[in-house]
C-alpha cells in the first residue's frame, strides 16, 4: 500500500539522470570524464568476419545449438491471457516522483534499519548534529547498497549490508568541502564498509537485535590479502611491508551470497580517494594510475590531509590494495575479512557464484565503468557442501586458486547494427562469445605482463587480449535453476561519440542513456558461450527498446538496470540507478524469463526522490530493498534538505533498508 497521508510529498519530476552531487561523492564524476580505457580493441563488425568463417561457424554452431534447448524462443508475443506468472501477482506501481517508498496495493512496508541506528551493544542513539567516529563505528553505516539475508536459528536471520560511500554535504550541516574537519573525516571512515546485523523475523517487518554476531567493518578494519598477488611488491606499503594485510574497504557496491554462507562484496569506485597522481613521475606507474582513473590534485574529501595513505606521493601502492572482491564470514565476528587477488583488480560491482557439475566454483564479475569488461573466474578446487565452520574455511580458499578470464562477444548480424537500436532481421540481438584466459595462479597468459601484474592491473591485461568494451557492466548473476547468467549493463552516453567505440550487437545504441540486460548461456567447463539481450531498456514508446519480444504496450518503463536477483519461481528482479532519465524515481522491477510473459517488465516499488534502489532480497512473503542516498538532489544538502524520508517532519533524509510484505 502507499504511504499514509503526511508521509508522502509530491515533488517536481527529475529533469535528467543521476544528480551531479551523487556523481561527485560516489565516483568522482567519472561519467563526465573521458573513460580511462584508451585501448583500440576490435569490435563486433571487425571480429565477425574473422571469427565466423566456415570452420568458426561450425564451432559456434555447437554452442548456439546447445543453447537453443535452454534459451526460450523469442519473437513478438502477446500478454498472457490467464493471470500473472507465479510470484508476480501484483498490480505494477506507476512511475512517480514522491518522497516515499511506493508499493503495490495490498502490500505493507516498514523501515528495518536507518543510517545511524545502533547495532552494537553500548552504541548511542543517532544524533545527527553530534556525530562521532566512535559512535558511527557502532551504528549502521551510510548509503547502504547490497543487502543479504542468511539463515541463523529459529526466527533469527543474519542481514549483511554494504555501505558504499559517504555524501558529506548530507552528513553534516555547514560542511565546507574545501576544509573538512578531522572529526568529519573520521566519521566518514567509520561510515564506509559493511554491517552485519541479527534480525528477528516473523509476521511483518524484521526487527533488529543487538547480538554478539553484529559487526561493523570500516576503513579501519584489518583485511587479509590472499591469492597469487598476495605478498607482491606492488601491494607493499610502509604500514604493511609484507603486502599481505590491508586496512579497510570502501566503495562497496553490490555483492553475493556464496553457497557456503559467506558474503562477497565488490570494491568499486576507488580511484578518486587518492591524491596527487600528477606528482608521480615514474611513467609506468603513471600509465597504471591513469588506466584506473586516478588523477592529480587534491581529492574531493581531502582525506590525504589526515592520513598519508591517501597521498600517492607518500604511498604510491596504496590504491593497489583496493579494487578487489572481499569475502566476509558473517557467522564469525572474530574472523578477518579477505581480499581475493585471484579475482582481479578493477572497479568491481560484485561477484556471484555458480557451482559447476564437477564441484568447481565459477564467479562472474563486472567492471562498472564505460567501455569496461565482463569477467569470469573458475576455481581449481572443488566445493565442500554445507555451511559448517569447517566447510566455510575450506570453501573460502577456492577463490584463491584458479583461472581468470575476460569476455569477448561476437554478434551474428554483421552490417545491421547502426547505433539506433533497430532490431536485426533475425528479430533479436544475439551471438556467441569466448572467455579469454588472463592468468592461472603464477602463470600469465598476457604477453609482456607477469601474473602479479595481471591480477593487480587486470584492466591493462584485458585491453591487451582484445576483450569487448561494454556499456558499464554492473551486477552479473547466474540463475539458481537454469544456470543462465544475467548481466545488467547500466548505460553509456559515450557510446559512438567521436573517438569512442561505436555500437555493436551487445551494445546496440549510441549515446546509450538507458542500458540493457544481457543473458548468457555459459558452460563452466568450456570457454564458449551463447548470448542475447533480454531487455533494451528505456521508454517502451521508444522504438529503440526491446522487452524480450513481449508487447511493449504492456510493460513498465525501466532505465539504467543495476542490481539483479531471482525469486524461487525463476523470475528476474532488477533495481535501477538513475531512472531520472525517464523523469521518475528509481525502483524495483520484476520480469518473467520463461513462457508467454517473458520480457513483461512490471514495476514493484519505487524509492524516494533522489534515492537509488539497491541490493534487493526477494523471498516468499518478503522483499527487502536498500533506499540509498534519499534526497540527494542537486542544490540540496543537510542545510537545505528536499527529502524528509524516512522519518518525516523536518528530519534529515537517512539511507535505509525497507521491508515489504503482503
């Protein structure tokens, strides 16, 4: 049901996509900069003529034929006549600009936890005007993104949340971005990271429990660096001359729950936390920094004034200790979190695991920036079943030894992709692909690069082998039943710009504002896959959109897919980031993947104005969503809030987790 009177506020429709202030604090306004990928990789039109010769076509045909058995046949289909698919019995909400979470008629909602709520025993109640680092280290962090629920005992569950970044103008009244105080900086360090919280579940919304398992992980928490690059000279600093222990995690975006019950989290936009790259004189180091978007001058937050680790003139290797997939054991609050170097270093959105038939585990990974790549890791070892402490310890080691690959996509409609989004003559955007190996433990497959260099500077390695430049690969998740892999490609306004890569069949629109969702049929035991686009997002009235062949007059508008999840019926759920491109708030959407309603996008909820919908948890009878950065609109601040969600009145907006149930 919609919020009660007094809890909602109708605001003007957004005029564009993500607010500039969000870009400043989340990613250093990277979308306004030149993408840091200068490589001249080949693209579909060039590759196809070389790959799909008669011999190559026969090899590809085996993959396509195998995929046809599991990927539904497409083509235009009418809406199903008889009711909704299982799990999707709701009336879609309409796009809106309310200062509220809006859910379908017949559903209820409640905030589970807010930024600043106490989660550790002895933590003080939140006081916006009297924040301290000591309090924040014991309270729920800021800008919660990924959310996971794990079983515990009885009606208790473990909830794990990422805290991606801080927006200092919304944390502190009177904030001076040119002169932050040390107290403000240390609060921000404590507001990053992750929270582990015990919940009591039952009827209605889960309730927070102050429990010994509760935990905060911040920018001060020790981590263990593991895998083939651990101990490398590239990872050593004065604080850690061994290159095996780092401190803290930041810009944690999405993640995943492993089959053994741990949490994987991706360190994403780490580039703009480090100052004075322009003063680094070594040309090789300059190239490496530039490839990760690390630039000169002071940083947005000025952390380098209070700790030398953020100053490249003093700790040139410190950036190399971020940009990894981390793993946390939420069942053991005394455990040391791990950074897995075998999964490569880039701007990780997250990592999600599939178990192959032979017991090896396969991790799928996206590098969230324009013209970056999709990756896969296949372990050497086999998984032990169960979630016991012994099984978790063994299985956490699986991500330290294996082969790291990057994806190369080939379309099957050469000459037909013109950047307008017009469907090829065969009625779909599809083709085949190849996983190109980059490294296996101490062995590099990239000429001129050692294995350590491949893992620490993975982007440069992927450039050299000719990986396909994609439109911001974000969440990449395998379907728990079919094994098909779904990748959210959020957008790329630079596609087709002068000097930039033009459209190809997996990225079929120039100036791509709205993104697409990619579907892979991947064989973990091989290196070939088939692919097709499930969705080409945007306004359904726009001819340059595609909804799996479903009747576009029946679907909800959707823009900028970000996180994906699945329900037990096999439906795909998608959260969005920057639906302002369509003039409405972000939200959570569901789409069937099988049968006559495949591609029927339905909006389940919307989040408050200025907020982003993140980290969905989809269970029978319960949906949980992170409403990140509510009220983060250009011109707004803690001194001039435009949102008062979730507490109403004249309160400050607070990022929160919301539960929804029928």
